[in-house]
């Protein structure tokens, strides 16, 4: 079972998040594609996800997870104590997503933005979808 994470390729926070996940996803469960890429756009269309959604997106077993649900879904596969963050699923999604939305709306202002998507290292490249 492989999951795909779609992320904002020009967001510094999102790129740092992808690198964070790769370092802690020792079983290589996740593959990645930027929302701006052809693959990202194709997957958004295939799964009928609004391309204006301001969120990280996880696709696994034909299911789509967005916002805090996506982040918590990712956490359950990470090595270390990160998987214990899934306890936050006891909070209603509207509470979790309210906090997520604050971060998402301010991510460029707080963390900056790149002019183009990051280029993965050769080692990381196999984890990215073309």
C-alpha cells in the first residue's frame, strides 16, 4: 500500500515538511508530487479535488485526506513518537482544520515562498512522481 502526498511545491514550509517526512518515513510508504506539477494536477482531477484547496493532500487506497486529516494520516506512518499525534483525531475536524487553516493562510508570510518547485536530490528523486 503506497500513499501519495500532494504538496505546494513553492512553499518553504511545505518543502521543509516533505524533507521532514522523508527522513522519518523509513519504510518509504509515501511518494510525493507537487500540486503545481502535471502529475499533481492529473491526480487532483482524477480524485475530483478542488484545485483551489489550500492544503496538503494524501491519496491512499482511492481515499483522499485533506488539511489536518492528511497531516494526521501522515503522522501514523512516521518513525518515532510522531505517530502518537494521531490522538488528535479525537478533536472534531472543524477544530483541527481551523488551526490548520490559520497556518495554511499565513505560510508564505511566515515561512516564505520559492519562485519554483524544489529539485529533489538524486537520492530523494525516486520518491517523487514524474
